[in-house]
C-alpha cells in the first residue's frame, strides 16, 4: 500500500468517525435543546485541537500545511 493510499484510508476512517459524531451531536441537540451549547463546545474544542495540531506539526516541518487547503473550495 502506498503512502497516498494509507493517507486516503486514514482520511476515510476519520470522515466516518466525524459523520457518526455529527449524527450523535444532532440527536443530542434536537432531543434536548439545552445541550446544544455543550455539544457546540465539544466541536469547538475538537476543531481547535485539529487546527492547532496541523499548525504545530507544520511549523516543525517549516511548512504551512493549512496553506495547502483552499478553504473557499471546501464549501459545497
């Protein structure tokens, strides 16, 4: 398996986990609207950790990995 295929596999697995987390988040937030802020806080923490990790690891390699991503193209 090439490194490119390994990367694809990890991204697919991560997306599967994120899809499950979104579904659970929506269930929690719809069933109990008072939990929406708690769920939002969890997503803020996750996204913050994701961006911070990408920033730190990129800095260690002297690259801006987030610069490789076209954020305007992400929107569907």
